[in-house]
C-alpha cells in the first residue's frame, strides 16, 4: 500500500508529488461538484496532503480515501466539508 517510506510532516513535497496531489484534487472537486476555491475544496486539499504525508502516495488510494471521507463526514455536514 505504501510505495515509499513514511515521510515526516516537515519533509518537502516534490514536483511529482504536487502533480499527483493536484490531479487528485481536481478529480475530486469535479466528482463532488465543488468549486476549487471553496471551503469544501480547502478541506479536500488538507485531507489529501495529510494522507500523502502519512505515506498514501498513490492517486487511486488517495481518491478512495477522500471519497470515503466525503461520504462519511463531509456529506453528512451538508456537503460543507468544514
């Protein structure tokens, strides 16, 4: 499941990391019909970075985790993703 050592929160994100995070962020915003500059989008971005920093670096796994969070926590809060 983890394709590299678990990074510390202080480790830098590299261009390939940012490309992966951006692609997943864009896909999730589109899937959830969320505007990229909204509070919901900020929550998605924060969750993606948090997951990435714990070692979940594959796009498919990030999408699965964010979908689960959306269905579980955020959607129940009226899709505010606060």
